[in-house]
């Protein structure tokens, strides 16, 4: 299960909206470029960038958690938050 610290680290480092973070899939992340492709409001695609610390956090999470169904976070985790 993800921690609050992880969620806030991603939100702070990328500027993503919570609804966008929930929809991030592994295939949307460019580790080499340190970027995430997001489909945001109005179905517009945008690219957000993240720093090296966030890259390490994403890499650890993707390896250790196996990313069920390729999503970064489990939606039920967010349901508990909000």
C-alpha cells in the first residue's frame, strides 16, 4: 500500500492533480527523459517532468509493488484519502 508521503511527494514534484496521478500508468512514464505523459482536463495531453529523487521513488515503487494493472497507485487508496 502507498503511503501519504509517496502521494504528496509525487504531487509536489510533478504538479499533477490527484485525478491525474490516479490515472498514471507505467507506460506513460519516460524514465530516461524523466517525464510523464498526462491526459488532463478536456482530454488534453501534456507532459510533466520530475526530478531525480522522484525518479528513484517511482523506480522503487514499480519494482517493489509490481504495479498492479500498470497503475502507479491503487484507486482504493485514494478513496480512503478523500
